C-alpha cells in the first residue's frame, strides 16, 4: 500500500529513514500515521516475515530531506506502543563503512581445552572495554569464542597482539607433529564474519566460480586427503572451479566434491578416475546429486522398483507397505508379513528358486511349503501327514 515505485527516487536514499525496535503490533498503516505529521511520505513499510509477523523494523521515505531530519529529531527515543523506537537516516550497504575498518566483534579459535569465560576475559580485557564475551564448544569438542569490544580500535589492537599466539604447553609442543600446519594449533583472532562473507572468502580461496558448472561426487578417499591433493588428482581433466575434501576435524571423511566448468571435462574425469586405485582404494566418481534427487531415486528403487532391480514377474508388494518383495520369498524381508494368498512363492524361506515342485507338501501346522525329500517341517517340526516323502530322511532314520 505504501510503496514508491519510481526507482530513481527509491535508490537516491534522500529522505529515507530507518525505524527499529518497533512494537510487534505496529503495522505499515500505524507507522504511516505516526510519521505523516512531519511531511509528505513517498513510501512506508514495516518489514514482515513470510507469515506476516513484524520483524521489528521498518522504513519511511519522505519527499524531502528536511522532513526526514525533523522526523528523526522528534521520534527517535519516543515510545510507540510498548517499545521505545530508534530512528536513523537509512544508509545503503554500498554507502556504509567498510566492515574491515569498523568491526568490533572478534572470533577466536584453537583455544586450549580447559579455556573458560574467566580466562577469556582475562586475556582480552587488557586491550579495551569488552561489552560481551563467550566461550563455546563445537561438535568435535573444540573450543572457540566471541569477544565484542566497545570500539574498533580495541578490537584491532587485540587482533594485532593476540593472533598467532602459541598457547600450547611444553608437553603439547613435544607431542605436536612436525608436519602439522601452524594454523591448526596457533591461536586465531580475527573479525567475526557473516555466513555470506565466509562463503565469498571460500570461493575466492578455492577459485570457485559463481557460474553453474558440473559437480562430481568422489568417495572412498584416503583419510589424509586435502583440498589441494584432491585438486591435484582432477586438474589434468579440465578447469576445476571448486574442490572440497569434506573433513571431520583434521581427517578427511572419505568423500569430497569436484566441480568442472563444462560437462565434457566432467565426463572425461569420470571416465578416467572412476574405480581408479588411489592410495590402495578404488575411487567412486559420479555426478553429484541434490539430497532431494537422491531420495527420490532411492525411493523409486526400493519402494516401487521391485527389490531394487526394477521388478520381475512374480514379485509382490508387502501388504504393510514396506515395498516390493522378490517372488521367491514367502514373507516380507523388512516386517515379516506373509505373502498375500498364502504359499511360499517358490520356496524363498528355504532357498528354492522356482515354483513348488512335484512332491512338495504343505505343513499342516504352519502352512509352509516343504521339500518332498523332508518328513518334517523345517519351521515348526510338524511331521508330514501320511508318512512317506523323500528318501534321505528315511534312510537316516534307518541308519540310526
């Protein structure tokens, strides 16, 4: 309702203000009613999530800069609803300060296992007033922390003096492998980055391209595989735009991803590298699938595809919905449900591979189909009605 469609006015930023800490009950109409007292409004909007719930902030765009300044002066710090709002001139990202020169929040890793909040404050408070700090532990049990300073100067000083510091004990130094990279054990102190910034930095580091390529999945890798060694294996087949050996701590988890710029390069890599033995292991190299695609393929294979091989004549579907079962089986391999209509379907419970054969008999106790050569049921032990049967069991009785 309150939006400015003229892009030249919208992008100029003149007269645009940012309002935060809004009461959840304040909508765009209420925001407009509050700020229309100071001048003609071109657009007015409260930002909401997909469900329509207010995110707690909004924007008001005035026709003139004077009206915007007056609104900031009068409304900033005023209580609207149940909260006190903050009103500032809106600054576009590209017009804002460079985060590299204004940051106050730090990320710290490679901390000792006994490090706690008290030790963190003791280490970082000498470099300036700290507003908040916390020590955390990841899934691998490794310690990391965040420290936020009041000023950028204090944060920059802490980075300069603490980054790269060696916190290892003499015992740890003696036990450290000589070929371990220093970045795996020296203290890291740097600017805390957003997820988008980390992803951008990773793409720049690995040479990944934003354009769509062909991604390959590689598994059965040696535990010492690194990004560099994986790239070295696949570089001969074309331009590798990104390469990642997935790790659990310092060890490779046995799989990774390699992305090529063209399908031809990827096809050549699959042809040459699939099943190639590297460090004693045959590699699997194939086209990487999204999780949804892989789940759909497996669902079709195991649920609707007849035991995983496309289905054969005589295969039957489990009445409890587990999926298709081989024709040779008389019960579902997952839940044990018997085949509809009874029978054994070819002797699956005792290794038969075809239909019932002449002389085979049905157990009066459990209903299983039993070989003609047997006098007793293999399941329940019930004797064959009327005697007779194959000769092997009778011969055994005569011998003993």
